[in-house]
């Protein structure tokens, strides 16, 4: 009986051992299946991260696989690729950081051009990173603002154009258009400031006694033709004016000379000398005509106002004459282009409400001869008309100008741009 029980006990033990072994085998199989699924999952993620160039995550996934299966060849291969990619990525990032650091150094010194080059290099190295584009946009705008503040408005606009060619995006275009409005406003303000400064300088120059005295001498009518020279000197007591000019007289006298002194203290002008040149005998002769005459040259508020008004109108008339001169150059190759010196004299302004201004325009050049034109300008329609023409016999080439006497010639600003 005991023997039988003993045999039965052995069988039971063996059965239990078999069950345990079977359980262990099943457990190992199940565990192996789970590990394989985990390995597959890690490898899939590693492959995905490699495609996304996320090398650190790829390395982490490959490492996880090798911890489960140290001999996994695919994991080892992907890990090598991840390390290689990360090494190149780190090198590129270092290169980009160097570009950015150099750009910052240039910006500290307001060297915008080299800074733009560095930001361009960073953007080309990593075109998918938006912050480099933003840095480049900001630098173009800062550069343009710097040019604007320096008064280089055209340079600022050209920079914005170049910036948009580099970064042709809608968002950058909006920023550029806002900047262009600032530039245009700054340009207008600068132009207005320059105009005011020029007017103030002109007013200050006009109000110098020497210039007003010269105008008063012309106002006396002593100069009835174009002066060859009108020079000013001064000593402790007086301003001294030497006036040479040409005048056609019936007795053949052509050139004349006046010396006029203006006393600084009394503001009294006196003609102290008058000479005439006789072309027939080729000599200067003393003349007593007008010598000793005295005039009150006190500069009153009314005199200043009249003087400034005359200068303003003369400047306007000169602009019309410059446009007439451009017309003569274009149509007849006659004028400043030929080396002539254009002078104006005997300018007559219209009364209030009238539109016709008149004056004489004189071209002088020893190489070609002289030309004198009597000109009227209608300021209502901005046309000029040559009403008289005197040609030097030595300038035969200008005979064709006689054909335009009496012809209205447009002298509008738009015609001479």
C-alpha cells in the first residue's frame, strides 16, 4: 500500500513540475512577445524621429531598444545614423549661432549691411526657422530708418525695395508700407525745413546793407544797360561801389563807369566819379554829369519791404528765364550750353493785379559774340515772349532766333523737368 502511495506521490510531483515548467515557458513566450512589440514600437518611433530630424529623441528610442535587445542590428544602425545627424545638426547650429553673434556685434556698431549678410546666412542655413527671417526684416527696417534719420530718403526707399526682394511676404510688405509713409512724411518735413532755412538765409543776406545799397543804386536808374561788373568794397567810413556798364548813345559813347560811395554813418550816397568811354578815339573821359549828386539811402522798414518783394519777384522771373534758356538750348543750341553767361537787367514788375513781367536777358561770351533779348513773361499762363533782339555782329549763328520774336513760349515747370 505504501509503495502504491509513493508512486502516486511521484506522479503528482512530476505533474506539478510539468505544470510549473509549462507556465514558465508560456510566461517566457508572452514576455518575449511583449518585448518584441515594444522593440518594434521603439524602432518605429526612432525611424519617425530620424525623418523629422529630431535626433535626440531618435537616440533615446534606439537606446531603449538596445537595453531590451543589445544585439538588435536595426537599432544599432538607426542609432549610428542619429548620432551622425545630431553631430551635423550641432555643427550647423554652432555655425548659425556664430552668424547671429556676429550680426549682433555689427548692430551694436550700427553696421547694418554686414549684419544683414549674417542674418541672410543664418536664414539660408535654416530656412524653416521663422525667427531668422524676422531678425532680417527688423534689420532692413532699422537700416532704412537710419538712412531716413540721416536725410537719405532715397537710400531708405531703395533698402526697403531690396528687403522685399529678399523676403517677398505679405506681412513684411505691410511693415514696409508703414515705413514708407514715415519716410515720405520725414521727407516733406525736411523739405519744408530746408525751404524755411533757405528763405531765412536769403532774407538775412538780402537785409545786409551792402546788398540793399546796390539795389538802391540800380533803383536810381544809373544803370540802364547790363553791367559788365558791379563790385563792392568798403572802408571804415563807406561802402564803395564800382559800376561798369554799356549804354548806346547817339554820340557814340558806349561804356560808362560810376563810382558811388555810401556813408555808413549818415546812409547818404554820393556819386564821386563818372567816366565815359569814347569808342571813336578809344579813351575814357571824365564826365561831370551826376558827379556830386547825393541821395538818401536810409534803410527804412518800407524800403526793406519793397526790396524783399522785388527780390522775391526777381527770383520768380529768373526761374521763368531759366526755362526759356532751356527751350533755346533744346531748339537752337543757344544759351548756357554754349558757354554764355546769362544776366538779367531792367526788370520791371507789374502793378497789383497785372500779369506781364518784363526784363532784358543778356548773353555774353567773347568766343561767339553777344546777344540781348527783351523778354515779357505772362505769369497767368506761364509763357514768355521775346519782343526784341539785339545781336552782336560777331554771332552770325544766332540769326535764326529772329524767327521766334513775338512767339509765345511755354515756361511752365512741367515743360522743363
